[in-house]
């Protein structure tokens, strides 16, 4: 489809510009224009700079503006411009040594260093013929440059079919400099359609260093990020489990609001995987479905598949959705995932929900199921769950928060207790705020009621219940002072905070654990009434938590140079509740927390966090990290992580030990060659759990990335992947992309070739 580009005949050259040029016109033609032009020029005022932010809007009635060293003729009939001649109209610029402009037809003929610039593209040649009215024309033996994507080349013939469509014959296209071309694309014909934002050619041959590497009777590529049907860049990689991995996706742009991608994938060691992706987006509904199907895995001798479906929508105040995930077997993600991130999920959700909300309350009906893999402890499924919540922010100064939860819990394992749970939770708080202080008292009342299929842990009680009040008081101060560090004016803060909570003991030994887990101990948890998440467990508390935070803030820029905090919790009672609902002893104080984040210089950052266990008289958790980034695409990160933890759940205690050092690097070895590396070593396992090495070479018009990655799949098995990608600047990339792994593995990694996708405002002007 082509946009109608016909325009009415312009009224003539801008009179104001004619006045500026009148002194250079021959006397016979200058005198008749100068008087009227002077009257117009006297009324000229400077306009706002914001007018430069966009090209002219009314292109149909835009005037033609001309300039040259010498101008002969009349604006009403024909003008001849010589010496740096130029004609402009609404984003189109024509230049040359000699220009002849015929007002009646709108035709401009140009000779000597001729050029036509429009829509971000510039065409140069010995001569041009161009019609300003319908924006058609042509030339032979031209060179062109398309600024938004950095593409350039030559053509034996060029024809401007409309304002948006340009056709070429005997074409060479590249993003390399003319005197140093590493790659180029030769085509018999090429059509650039600015309206569809696409390019299409025939008889295409891609040459690398002059050697033909790819040919096609038909070739298409985008001129922007606009979607278009066709083959996407193929991916080629190697993996120790899959062998050579080749995918050739084809994209179907079915409509503006839905599309489909078919991605056949050939694995030399396993077989063929058929990848399918369908997406649709309506005003009130959107969906995405991904299906990967392997008809026959040569290694396992069976069919395998994975499916992921996401649906969401809204109607008349209701919101609804589905998030469904399933795989044929436990090893599917490990065997066919392209990165660590893809195969790190062990619980695949299968959720369905319907919600409705107003200003003060919301209600939701949800079914939550799941598939677990790799011997993961399976969570309870909710079949169904109904929740209702209301919140009033200011009722005579009080904040009211109400929650109701009614859930049917089901577990497929025979040794688990199934049943219903009904929860009512109401809290009331009265915040008091000042310029540098706050105090918030709060009271919460919790009611639990269960209807179990059988008693928990052999209990005869199938209808346990619990009613529990909880009290808390949160308070804090904020002090500020102005100081200086060196030559910098600094604002320093001191922010003490004290939090007290009291919860009486209730026997919970006959209450099952459906969704409660012990929360991770950190600064945020210090300000919580309960150390358990969910509704099934409530710790007995009579405790106070205290923290102190200080910050150093640049007074001029607002940049936070240092933030440091310490905190601890003290217990006035020596008893609490464990996972099984039993009353157990506890120490008189919690672990001691400390953290600091500092911007040592503008290029060097440091962070540290520590959790000291008084019970063990040793460190419970520790993280220390440094990141140095002196300039773009140059970063070094060094991190140490330690965790000593034993978490109690339905299977007993699960050790979660971490003792790792992590080094990541993106660093220039030369002006064009960058080293890439990440080494994550576990002292606990005495081995590297992830290693990544590679390089990135950036030339003027192409980038080559080569990366090797090795990581531990489980305690015994390791997997190796290789990524090799050649990116032809402005055209696309072939091979397997390591970008997602580099961004995940190297904190602060930056791509060397950010690609503009559309013409900018000033790409129209030359």
C-alpha cells in the first residue's frame, strides 16, 4: 500500500527568502520582487526553539525555498539557480551546481554534484530530475545514504515513484565506509518503502570480504522496528547435550494486532523441535501462546513438548487471566533451554483468576495449580481461593485494612492433609506524622478456622481454629545537618527507627501448614509482626527492633554517596513457635545486621552486607561487591557471597550453603576488541559453578561476538554452550545471540552497537 502523495501547485517561492536573494538577482528581475519582499521581511519575528522539534506539519501547502549564488528568471515561471544551488520544500532538499525550477510543473532538474534528500535518505549523482509536486523523479549512477540505519551504497538507476517509494536497479547496499567495505549486499533490484518501512530486493547476494556467502532470489529487510512477514535471522549454536543447534524462524504478520512465528529447530544429537508462538492483542484482551514440540527425541526415544499460555483481559470492571505452563518431563527445560535463566524454574504455575475492584475494596477468585520438576517439594494447590480486601486510608485519622480469605487446599501426595481454611484479618492503625518524626500504633486481630479431611499429624481435631490479637508500635526520627567532604557540600542524615510488636502464644500444633514459610531475616523483616509468611503460623513475640541509618547526599546534585545501616531485634520472651506449631526456646536477641553502599568515586561503587549470628558466634550471611566502570563498555565486578542456613519445611531441614566468589569483566583490549568473562567459583563445592569467556570485536560496520559458557545443571552434570554471532550493522545478525547471557552474567554490560530504528527529526535535513 502506498500513501497518496499528490499535492496542489505551490503559490511560489517564499517572498521573504526572495528578498534576501534579491541583491544577487540581475536587475531586470530583482526590482519587481524586492519592494513587496521588504514589506514582508519587516514583520519577521524570531520563533520559539520548540518549533524545531518536528518537521513541518502542513506539507501540502508548504512553500518552496531557494538559494544560490546567482538566480535568473521569475518565480512565477522558471528560475535558474547556479553556484551552490538549493531548493527546499517540506523535508525535501535538492542541491547541485545548477538547478532549473519550473513553477508550472513543479519539475526541478539538477546538474553537477546533484543530490536529493528526503525521509532521512540522501541520494547523490551527476544529475537529477525531480518533481516537487508529486515527489517523483529519477537519476542514473547514484550513491545513497540512509541515515537512520547507517546504510549506504550505489545503484545504476534510481526512480522516485512517490514520496515514500524509491526503486533501484543494479544495487550495492552496506553500512561500511566506501573505501573499507567488509561486507555488502548486491541486488538486481531494490525497493525502499518509507510508508511500510521496509526494503525489498531481488537477486540478492551477501558478500563478506568479497566472498559470496549467501544468495536469495528474493530479499526483504525492515527500515525500522515495524513488523513485517518473512524469515527472521537464523540462529546457530552448539551445546554439549544438543549438538549443533540451528533454528530458522519465519514470522507471519497476520494483522496489526496478532501474529504467528514458526521456528523449526534442528538439533544434531536429538532431532527436530517445532517452535510455535502466537500473539494477539485486543483493546480488552491479549494472549500469548508458546508451544515447542519434538516428535521424536533420538536420545530418549519418545515425544516431548512444552507449552506456555498467558491470557489476560478486562470487562466492565472485571479482570481475568490465565498463566498455564507444562512440560512433558522433568528434563525438558534442562535439555532444550538456551540459557541458565530459561531452565532455572522448578515450579511451573498453572493459574486462573478473576478479580473485581472499586475505590475501597477488591475481590478475587483464583485457582492455583502447578507442575513441579527435579524432585522439587510440591506446593499445595488452591482449588479454589476467594479473597476480599478493603482499605480506608483516612477514617477520622485511622487507617483500616480488612482481609478475608477462603481457600480449598489440595495436595496429590497421599501423606499430605487436605482441607479448607477461612481467614479474617482486621488491622487498625493511627499514623502520627511530623516534619522529622513519625509514630504509628497498630492493632491487628486474626481469626482462623479449618475444615480438614483428616487431622494433621495424626490429630483427631479436624476443625482447629485460632483467634489472635497482635499489637505493634512503629516510630522513627530524621535528623539532618549540612557538612562538607573535601570541596563538596554534603547533606548528612541520621535516621533512628524503633519497632515494637507483641503477639501472645497460641497452640498451633494441630494446624496444618498449607502456605506458610519462615521469612528471610533482613532489614525489612525487622519491621514485621510475624516471622512467618502466609496465615498458618504466628510466632509468639514480645520484641523490639532498632535500626540506625545514615546517608551522605550531594547538596547540589542529589547524588547519594553513602548509605549505611545497622539493626537488631531483642526478645523479651525466650519462646517462639516453629514449623510444626510447637513452642520452642529462642535466644534473647536476633542476628546483627549491617549494610553499607558507597560510591567511592564516580566510577567505583562498593556494597557490603553482613548478618552476624550470636548463637553460632560466626557470620550467617555476607555479601561484598565492587564495581568499577570508568567509561562505557568497560566494567569490572568482583563479588563475594556467603550464606550458612538450614531451612525447616515439611521434609525437615534443607541445607542452603553458599560460599562463592564471582568475577565479571567487559574490558577493551584494543579500540575494537573487548574481552568478556565471568567466573563463579564455589568454595563449598570446590568447583566453578558457572564459567563464561568470550570476546566482542567491533569493526566500523560489523560486530562479531564469540562466547563459551559452562554451568552446572545439577550436582553431577555440567553443560557447555557456544554462542557465535555476526551482526551486520544496519542489516541484522546471524548466529546464536549471547546478549541475554552477557546482560545476566556481567552486571553493567553494554552492547557496543545500539541500533536506531526510526528516522529522527534532524535525519530529514542535510
